[in-house]
């Protein structure tokens, strides 16, 4: 499992390094063809009449090379690397913790952006202590489409004079690909727009380092403006219009869109050296798997579906050293490989059983659900790919399988299953979020495992509570950010008094039950934001006022190594 993605990365890098040579050869081929056709149309015989050696050379140039068995032997992927983009933005609504920005290239860039968008008095705005200039960063993943959301990273550049970004809001920020070429910064087109509430690193990591107060996240704050294209680049020895067309046809036999009346393939041969590729909906969120399967497709349809090849792959599927790749090739075959993969589910080896189940899940087979749920529960190396495979499998039993994992002792299995379920269209069958204004979503999940509270710092502002946590027992008080105070109410046992006193604003206070839910709800009710909630929960845990586990993003990690029993011994 762990070797597939690095292979894709190497291939992508190879493809990135080759375009110049590839393009030149494509031009040579097209130029030669044009000359020959031009001579034939005008009746000129001098070009073809130079001798048999010239004729043989041209014939050899025009002859289509023999394609290999699999697409991956003829082509490498392009467009699979994430793109890092950045911009300069302005954070406002700070409680006097911003500051006048010193002269710098970043200030000049921001003023230029503000003037371009008809913002009046930009210099005066940058002098306010409620504002702060910031650098904004984001990663646009491969396969991203226009309208997709991405997380943002915030940092205060030198000369910003801000001391704390807590409580701030990032105003509309344009982010571009920027590169230094010959000592000058070159800017590309706007690839994403960003805006949203600030979550400082100090809120969830502590504030021992002052820099964490001026470094932050904006969850799903970026919106992609341009769809990223991806495709396959043919290796030099296979660059020919006939080969690229055959590869596109082989891909389209396996993957296509169908709207009820029209069938359209995902691949298009746009050049003799390049095939444009669209992401099939079944592999949404599993781009690496998709490209690996596409490259495992046999170019010759008769060869790909032969019984001889199926028998060979069945044998490879029973060998731990070759099973992962055999499962990919079987998945690439489609429905004809289902009996072979189904037989693989009966293997006593959990590794081999997982590879078969993973491939069957992407073929939308119900019998993959149970084995994948077992893999999530029992083997950490398989959790990430198993959850990715289940997430897009459209079958009602997937909901029950994921919800059943909420009882697992591993918080990683529980929250990973929750995150996979939350992203599904039928999540409402098992999950009922409570919207606390526009601040966050709060989930209470029945679980037989030890209670736990989960905080998200990616994609969604959410608090997820598994089981029934113990009461929040505050001894003394919690002094939160921006004059937020939480302390027990002496006149009402089992209650918390939550208040905030700020200069120039009305005092806000409320009584709430001394529970996790009561604490979260109470903070939001007096105008607190997600960062306030996260920081108070972290502080309560650090002082042992919160007895149960507090976890931050306990999601399964990709590319873990699976250790076989013989290797362990």
C-alpha cells in the first residue's frame, strides 16, 4: 500500500521534466506529415523522389509504435502535484491587538490590491489597531474544481505589529501562484479567494510561544477559482496520434459519464503526446487511487479481458508481494474481475483480504463493506484507504458499518468513521448536527467506548462528543481570550456562569449547565466564536477540569506501513 503514491509522484515529476522534448518531437512529426501531404497535393515529386533511403526514413517516422500492455508503461501522469499559492490580506475586528503596518513590500502590495478594488483611504485603514496585515497561504490539491473549498494558513509578516489575531476576520484575499524568476516576483492568475473567521494556533496548541497568537487557520476559507486540469503524458517512444487515441479509447471503455441519454468518456486525446483526463465521480476524494487504476488499464481490450490474464492476476492476488498491484489491475478491468476479487475475500490473510475488498468497494460491491469495516477496526495501516473506499460506496449498509465503528476503543477509528460518514449524502440517517448559530456544528454520538471530545482544525468548525462525558468541574475560574470568564455558579450547583466584559461593549453573561454541551452552547450564546470555544476547552483540559479525552483531529494517516507477521517476528 505504502508504495503506490510515491510511484505516482515520481512519474509526475518525470512528466513535468519532459514536456519540452516531447513537444518538439510532436512538432517534428506534424511538420513531416504536412510536407508530405503538401507535396502530394501540388504534384511535386522531388521531395519523395530523393531515393529509397529518404522514403524509408519518412515511413519509419510515420509508423505507429506498438503500444505496451498497460497504460502505465506508455504514459506518466501530469498535474498531480499540489500547488502552493499565497496572497496578502487584511484581518479586522481585532480587540486592539492589531497595529499600524510598517512600510514593506507586503504593505505596498496590499494597498495596490485595495485601490484596485476601490477601497477608500487604504493607508488610514492600515493604521488602525483593530486591523492587521497578514500573509495568506493555501494548497490547491490536484484535481481541484472551481468552487471547491480549501483551508487557509495565516501568518503575520515582519512589520505587521500585531500581537494577537484571536477574534479577527480575514477580509477578501486574492491568492496566486508566485515565483521568483531572475530576482523578480512573478505573479500568476488568481487561483483562489479567501475570507472567514480566524482560528489562531494558540487556541488549540497553547500560547507558550507568542508567535502562535499571530499564526492562524481559516477552515474552508478559500474558494478555488480555476479547475486544475490533469492528464497523461506519453513517453517519447510512444508519442503518436494512434497510440494516444488507443489509450483514450481504452480509458473510456472503463470510465465514462452517462446522463441517461448520452455517454461521454473521461479521457480525450488532445495531442499525440498528451491525453486530458477528468476525475470520475466514484473516485472523488481518492485521486491517487483513480490515476493508479487508470494507468493499470490494458490498452488492448481483447488482451485485457482474456481469461489467461484473469488467471494470472488471481495468482498474483494470493501473493502478499504482488497482491496490491494485482488488485489495482483487477479493479481496472471492471465487472469482469468481480468473481476473482470476490474469491479473494475468502483468503485467511487479512492483508490479501483487504486488497480485494478495497478494489470491490470502488466497483460498488456490497460484499466489500464488512471486510473494510474489519480492517478499520483492527489494522491502523488500512484505516485511511478503507475509509476512503467506503466513503463513496453508495449502499445503505455503509452507514450502518461506519456508525458501528463509533464503539471502537480507538478514537482514530471513531472520528475517522464519523468524518467519512459526515461527507456522505445519506449522513442524516445516523448523524444529527446541532447548529450553534453560524459558529460551529455540535454532534453528540452514542458510543460504548470511553467518552471523548474531538475538536476539528480542518475543513469544518465542529465539536464531536462520543459517549457521555463527565461534568465540567471548574475549580476557581477559566480566564479565556478577550475577557471571557468561565466559573462555577455558587448559588446554583451544577451550573456555570459564562461572561465577557469588554470596553465599549455591553456586558454579556449567561448561566449554562456544567457539561461540555452546556459550556460550548453558553460561550456561543454570549457572542463567542469557534476559537473561543476551542481555547476554553483546551484550557479546561490542561487544568483537569475536563476529565475525559480531548482530541484534536484524530484522523487516520495515509501511507502507513503494514508489517506482516513474518517481518515482525
